[in-house]
């Protein structure tokens, strides 16, 4: 058997990066600033510069970012927010935590919210919509804005998986009223723990978001809202400032590996492959293939030492806390067909070749 290829193994980050991270930790330990401070300010400016946005707020994690974004819209109980049926649970969880009600919409073939089905999720109570740029592939934002603007709906982008994706030169998260990012360790740009960020173009929303993420405080000891503590950990901001310098080269590596998958997995069995993954509006976060023989393929690859993952095996409205008794046939079908192949900057081109080789063998042999 060849050497095992894990789906993702974060201890494999390069030695020079490990060294820089240790140095950063050591410096921060000596300075003794563990909340706020210059690392947080620097991280904020790096996000603004990279995404080309006027306002950015580093925060505790992506889930809190979505919840705070929703709270900044002043939703009331009974208000409805449209979210896709297939996403990480946070998208719907945050809606409930904000006091509103998630209304699910089925997805298209790619797992993005199906724009053709949006009208059927609409009601007089609909106040906002959360497009999720699933797997790093952006929702068609122009089309969505065209649909939502006449209805006076607010847009919060769940760009947790889409840092580094740009549509028509505009970053994911920068199309809607507020954009939410996650720097969970497994994302393209990940912290050494939990972290996230909010972005907006709106000065008033910016002020409101800062307050909500810091106890509703306007200036020290003046509390104008019931907020919470969703500040980023300074140590994480420090680590992010180190890792951000590597981001673009990692993205290039992801795209290179993805292009090799595309070449090698053309016309194999009944496989559907993400043909648009090299485009700028996809950040190549996950390489998700589809096949009717998903479960068998997953087991076959596991036996060859190749790790894969399923994002996600259950749609949200079929989970106990979110049951709504409705059917989402396209999203549900995807949960049985999708398989995420290893795709990360620590892999080699040979890894992609051997994974592709085994997949071809699987389809040839039966
Ligand atoms: C990762 C993720 C989140 C949550 O981010 P955390 O930082 O883990 O809280 C939200 N939505 C989507 C689509 C995600 O992938």
C-alpha cells in the first residue's frame, strides 16, 4: 500500500511557518497583551486590504459573526430569514439564536440555494436572506440582489468557506449588507483555534456590529445595546497576521492541485466534478465530486489509505432541532452523492495522481 493520504492533517504545515508562529507567540507572551491591541488592529487592516472593503471586524468565530450580523438588523421574533437547506448547521442555528425563524430553500445541483425556488420561501414576514458560498463557490450575487432588492430584504453572506473568492472583482461577503467569515482551522485561511470576521460597506452597520460584539459598549463603560463578548482572541489575531502572508501562495497551490484532479477525473464512471473550481469566484476550499456509488467509493478509498469527507450527510431541516416537515429533494439527493476529496496546500501533485488513479480503478473494476 502507498503512503496514506489524510483528508487534512493540520500538523503538516511547513516548518518555516511553525517557526514564525512560535516566534509570534513568544513575542506576544513577552508583551502581555491578550485582548485587543496592535495584532487585532493589524489583522483588521490586512482583511480590509486583501478584500478591498472599508470596514472589517475580526471576531470570535464564524458562527458568532452570523449571529451578530443578524442581530444588527434588529429582527423581531416571528421574522423569517431564508437559508439554504444544505449548509453547515451554524447558518440556521444563528438565525434561531437571533430570535428569528429560518425558512429553508432547496439547492441547485451544486448545493447553492436555488434561485428559482426562492419565491416559494418568501412570506410577508421575510426580512433577510443568507446565501451560503458553499465549498468556496459563490452564489450568483447579482441575480440574488436583483431578486431581493425590490422586496426590501437584507442580505447576510455566509462566506465562511469563501475567503479568497471574488465575483467580478468583488470579494465574497462584500455584495450583501454584511459578510461573515470563519477562520476555523480547516478553512483555507485558518487560525490555530477559533476566529472569524465581519465585513460591511455601511458605516452605521459597522458601528452597530462593533458594539454588539463588545457588550453593546460605545465607549468604555457606556452600554447602548445588550451585546455580548465576541471579540477575537489577540493571540489568534497574531497567528492570523503570520498566516495571511502565506495565503496567496496556498491558493495557487490549491488551484494547481484542483486542475490536476480535473484533468485526471474527466469522463470517469458517473462522476460529476467541479468544472468551475479554477474560476476566481471559487476559492477551491473543497473539491466535491458526485457519484451514485458514493458510499462504496468512500470505503474503497479508505482501504487504500485515502481520507475523504462528506459535506454534509444531513440537510438542516432533517435535523431534530430544525425539522419542518417539508421536502428538499435536490439538497437531499446531494447528501447521498457528494464526496470531498483531499485538497490542501500540504499535498503533492503525486498525491492527486494516486488518488485519481485509485478512483479510476474503482470505476473500471465493477
Ligand atoms: C465553518 C462554517 C461556519 C462557522 O464558522 P465557525 O468559525 O466554525 O463558527 C458557518 N457557516 C459555514 C458554511 C461554515 O462552513
